[in-house]
C-alpha cells in the first residue's frame, strides 16, 4: 500500500495465549508473531506496544524540533 510506503506501517498488537502477534492496521499484510514463556508476559508486551501517544503529542517532544508544541502545552496548562 502506498500509505505504508510513505508513512510506515501502523501495527496493532494482540496476545493469544503465550503468543504475541501483530498486523498492519492498514491492511497491507505486514505482520508477525513472537512466542513468550507465559501468557501474562505476552499480554504485557502486547499492551505496552499497542498504545497510541496522540494524547501526549508535544509533552515528550524533542526540545528544538517541537518547540512550538511545548510552548502551546505550557500555556494551555497555565490556563487551567
């Protein structure tokens, strides 16, 4: 898919028993799986990898590259 070539894959992770698997959300067919020693470990890794940081955009941004976002978050926080 063109979107995966331009923007990269958008993997979604899930655990099924002791196996963690991932597939591209855009439907290009990319994916894989990894076997862990326990189901709890697979579930923990899948949960950690399968999160989106869109709500945190700008809070942990690089200092110079995302400086306008850092300022916006700082000003937004003072108004509350």
